[in-house]
C-alpha cells in the first residue's frame, strides 16, 4: 500500500461528509476516493461529479460488494451508529466516523464488540486532537511533566462558549433538494425517560469533544465529581488526583469561536486556543509561559504552527493509520469512555 494511493469509500455525503471530510480526502495526493454510497441519488451524482469520484451507489452494501476498499469514511448522524456500523464493520475495513461513538452506552459497547470481531478498527472523529496546536501543546506538556522544569501539573480548564462553529465552512455544499427520508436510529436506553435521553444526547452532541480533549491533555483517565446545577460547569478529578473543569457555554458569541484550554503547572502554563471546527487552513494557537525561578527572566513562547486545519490533518492521520504508520488518534474503545463520562455527568446533574 505504501506504493499506491489509499482507496476510500464514502458512506454518506451530507454537510459534514462533504465539507469536513470529502473535500479533504479528494485533495490528498496519496488518497483515491473510489466510490460514494448515498441515498439521495441526485445529490450523490452532483457530489461525485464535483469531486471526480468515479462510482456512486445508493446502497452501501452494493459498494462494499463491488469495490476494493482500503478504508471507509462513514459520516453519519451519531444516533445511527449503533444500527449502521456493526453492518459496515462486517467488511473488515478500517473505518472513520464522526464523534461521538454512539448515542447510548449499549450501542457503543456493541460497536466495540463488532470491531473486535471483524478484526479491524474504528477511528472516531475527534478532530481537535489532530489540530497542530493540540499536537504541539501535548508534546510540550509531556516534556514539562518529564523534566519538572515548571514543577508539577496542577490544573486543567477547558472552556467552550457557544459560537459560530461553521465559520462559513459550508459555502460550497452540494444539495439538490432530494430527501433521504426517515432513517433507523438507536433506541433510547431502558433506564432513561424521553426527557433524560434528550438531555443526554444534547450533552454528547455539543460537549463530547471537550470530554475527550480533557483525557488527551491529562494523559490519564478521569471521573466526574460535580455537576453544577446551572449546567455550566463539569468538575472532574484525574486518576492521579488532578482537578479539572469543563466550562460549557459560560457565554456565547455570534461570529466568533473562543474555545480554549489551560494546562497549569506550579510555575507556568500551556494554553491552546482552537479555531472554529470548520475554519479552513487555520491551526490553533499555543502559548507557553515559563517562570521557573528568580534567576531566570520569565518568558512567553508563541510558536508559529503550519497552516493546516484539524479536519485536513485528521484525514491525513486516518490514511497514515490505514497504512500502519501510526495508530488512529482515538479509537472506539477510548471513545466509549467518553460516553461513560457523559453518563456520570448526567447522573450528577439530573439524578438520572
């Protein structure tokens, strides 16, 4: 495979399928998007023409039967994952999906089992892990933890105000107006009523990125210890006892995106400011503040990062994982832990 392009088939080319994923895969020199499976026939045809995809199928089963694929990108609503992914995994191909893993723990566990039984793996689309800023910051955090230059790590805060996450990123979306019709989804869990399930899925839809990113920067598991009744704060404690907070829309913006991460040490910090998810060719920003002792002048370091956005880097990471060059940034087993954290939060927040 190292001497040829990676052959990818798409299952679904809706808004995210086109503008977050297909747009990137179709432009990568080491990738060949060979087929699209999409229920909306008119839209599928126009998308294929635009991105020069040679074959279109209405049913993903036909695509899997006739195409020689190296990997599958299944950009679907997360509440469909438990119904669709076990069927797709029977093909035994590496798969990329959007976050979260599923809408329920039961469906997530079934997906993990299906992946294990198929002998393949699922990469879950936590694109913030692929942002050059997140990757750079994690490397610096790991160095600081190893050297003790700024003392011990003391605290992590992630803030995600509601804002304009699209950032004009759907400007070239193809939609011919044909409807997919009703699609089967996961049943709600037996231990939740409809209102509790609505609150749970709302949380995993909007804040599961931050739940996942917290583990990424902590470098270890954590648990929820407090849920503020207002729904603004999630308070956590890591396995080693480190305190952490996720701020959920303490305020809102209209035409901006102000997501930030603070990783504090005794004598300094690392901060990351992430761009809107659909912003193109724009990495996040990292700032490192060091004040190690009275003999050294405090300094602030702001590295210049490459002009690549997280979604594109995420596509590159999926191809590299298919080729066996690196593991996927987040697999199904770890993504299942995010659903467990969401369940802990809902229990503390709403008593469910």
